C-alpha cells in the first residue's frame, strides 16, 4: 500500500485564504511534500527532495518562503526569496531542479 502524499498548506495570516498551490514567476505550480521534504513540480509531477517547507538555500546566501498576493482578482501564493518579495523562477534542466531569483515582485502587495 502506498502512503498518501502529504502536502504543506500555506495560510495567509491577513485573511482566510489557504492553498497548497504555490506559483513561480512563470505561473508554474509547485507543491511541497512535508513528509519527504520535497518540492513537487506540478507540470509533470516530478519530486525533488531536500527542500523543506521552512526554508532552503536558493544560493549560499538566500532562502525561500511563500508570500501571498492578488493577481487578476485571484488570491495566490508565490515562491519567493526571504529577503525580498521577488518571485523565484523554477525550471528543470537536465533532470535537476534550478531555482533562480528574479526581480519580479509579488503582485497586489
């Protein structure tokens, strides 16, 4: 029997909004498996281990977090750097997950 996938639920402390869908700068959806400490790239379901929900190095001096914003009237959660409200870009290159900071800020903040 396969164990059920447990995903992180992110809640906006300023509202009743919660989601398991976290978007990158290209609006691709990323999910977090809290049991396996993995990022799940929703584009194809691949899982990338070693990315705990409470923070992870993007580069040696940067961490990620989830920030909430509003785009086109819809509440959303975005994958960002901790230090700034800039949305990260997530790509899979050669089977490896690449997380890059951008200068795109979270909308509606």
